[in-house]
């Protein structure tokens, strides 16, 4: 078995980004993963912090926060590299870590994020006279009238029109955004013909659910070439086409770069000599297989994806290397009822503490393994739900770990 320069455990946003950075350094990269991670559910936007300038706010974060260990300069470099590799798959992202861009949610509120797919960038709404909202017949979980009622609160001076759009995508049966995006990939004319009937001009915008295909910007460019108005996609309930476009864009980059990608490969445990991890083992029983590596990046996604587990309250575990897991003690500090409210969510702070090189440390700050790096939702000390920082922490920690 050939020794990889780096093995990445987990193929979610953090793992795919780390693999891209390492491959760009011409390293021999192996990704071991199972499941699809959370990208197919995610909005596609990359949040860094819920504040006007995440870049400026990072300096006020506590020392244990992963951003403090990564450093502002590295976070900025990671954001730029992310935009660079996604653009190679024709998926254009707008933004930077010193600013926020609005996107329209499925219910018509505005959400702000630092890196936003161009197709969702709603900045231009404020300069438009009229805003059409396409009401695609049969589309599940998209309520144009609710969207308009909410969006009017942000833009009281605009004219809104709900535009019924019968695309007959599945013979009139109910359809999800994902199925609609799949059907429209290569069949963009159906949507363009429907939108043309609105006679919208350059002064207008057309808001549509995220159904502009699954391959980068291709479907959007095709439709836009036939329509004068700006077309802006909203978010949607999962599964989410913009998240899937991002996953595909990153996978394309890895395929081109020769990264060895093993799906359905659950890492069971690692092997170590002193403070060095020598490799990891996948599978179970007679089908176990050893993968040796010089360096390991742990990107297994926290509680959501099984990177952390908790069978008994107050006793969270990291199952592969048995790393110590930080958590806020006491049930009262664990969660609050309002998931996206204005109070912290203790459970999302839970994770592994590291030094500045993202090596896991014990409760005294002593490094446990010198060639193991922890990234993404496995990291402790960051309340990514309250802060709106999951994507930013994932890509910036991935970049830092892969550059070491
Ligand atoms: C519904 C939803 C919406 C979101 N919206 C946003 C948003 O708007 N903006 C934003 O910035 N972020 C958003 N996020 C967060 C973001 O998409 C990622 O969840 C986050 O960045 C963490 O990524 P990750 O790679 O660390 O973990 P994950 O995406 O969870 O990936 C971890 C991967 O590791 C694999 N794995 C676990 N254990 C093993 C093992 N033993 N062996 C091999 N593989 C293993 C898992 O199967 C999974 O594929 C959203 C997340 C969700 C769930």
C-alpha cells in the first residue's frame, strides 16, 4: 500500500476543501468518507460570522475560537482559494470576508453571508423598480405569496408581482427543487420560455426558487442570455441544488487533480507510534483495510455526521482517535429552544480543542498527535449556529491544516 502524503477523513465541505488545497500543493491525497455530508442540505452560501464585517469582528473573539488559531490572513487566503477553485468548475461565488451579501430565503427574509453563489446574490434588488416572484406550479415548499409578504418589509417602495409559471416538469405532479433542477439541466429552454412571457426589463428582477440546474453556472447563463431582467435564486428546504452544485464543483476539482477518493469507507480507528499517527483502518471484521499516511486531517463533521457521538449526557466522544472533547457542562448550558435565536447553543460549541496548528490538545493544552489536524464541525469552542460561521470555519480550518 502506497503511503499518502495526507489522508483526509470525511468528504463534507471541510474535507473536500482540505483535499483541494493539498492537491494544489501536488501532494498525494486520499479521501476516506461515507455518506454525503451536509453540503446537499446547505444553502450553498459560506457564512463566516453574522456581522457586517467578519474580518473586523474576528479580533474580538476569545482565544480558544478556531478563527483565532487560524488567523485573519489565512482566513482571507482560504476564502480567495475557495472562489478560485469553484470558478474553475464554472460556479461563480461573490464576496469577501470583510463584507456581507444579502440572499433571499425561501420565506422571503434576507440572510447575509460573506461568500454567495452569484445566482443568489440579491444586492441588485435595491436598484430594481419591479420584482417578479416566479410561482412554479407544483413546486413543493415554495410559497410565493409568503415570500412577497416578507420581502415587501425590506423593500416597501418596490412593485411586486407573483408570476405563475407552469413548466409542466413532471406532467403536473408535485416536484422538489432538486428534481426541477435536474430536469432543467440541459433543458433550460423550458424555463427561459416561461420567463420570457413576463416581459421583464433591465429595470426588473425575477426571483425564482433554486432550480437553475446542478452544474455550476451553466443553466443560469443559458436562461439569462434570453432574459433582460436579473434572475435571482432563493434558498430552499433540503435537498438544496446550490449545495449540490458546490459539492459537484469541489469534486470536479479533486478528480482533475488526481485525488484518490474512497466512498463508503468508514474509518474505524487510527494506529499510532507515540505522538505520530501512522495510518487509519476502514471497515470492520474481515474486511478491514489499512491506509498509511504521513499526515491525517480529521473532517468527520461533529455530531451531525458522526464525527462526535454522545451516548451518555456530559460524555461526548470522538470515535476514531478517542480525542478529548470539550463541551459546556450542565444541561441548562446545552441548548435553548429557539434554534436560530439570539442566544448561544451550547451543544454547537462542543468539539475538539487544538493548538494554532490545529493539532488536538488535552485539557492542559498538550499536543496529543503531531501529524493529526482537526477541522470543520469537529472543532470545539465555536458556536457555529449562533455565530453563523459553519462554512467559514470549515473552509478556513481546512486550508490551514492542508497548508501545514
Ligand atoms: C441544513 C444545513 C444548512 C446549512 N447551511 C449553511 C449555510 O447557509 N452557510 C454555512 O456557512 N454553512 C451551512 N451549513 C453548514 C455546512 O454545510 C457544513 O455542515 C459545515 O461547514 C461542516 O462541514 P464539515 O465538512 O465539517 O462536516 P460534514 O459536512 O458533516 O461532513 C463530514 C463528513 O465526514 C463523514 N464521516 C463521519 N465519520 C466518518 C468516518 N468515521 N469515516 C469516514 N467518514 C466519516 C460524514 O459521513 C460526512 O460525509 C449547513 C448545514 C446544514 C446541515
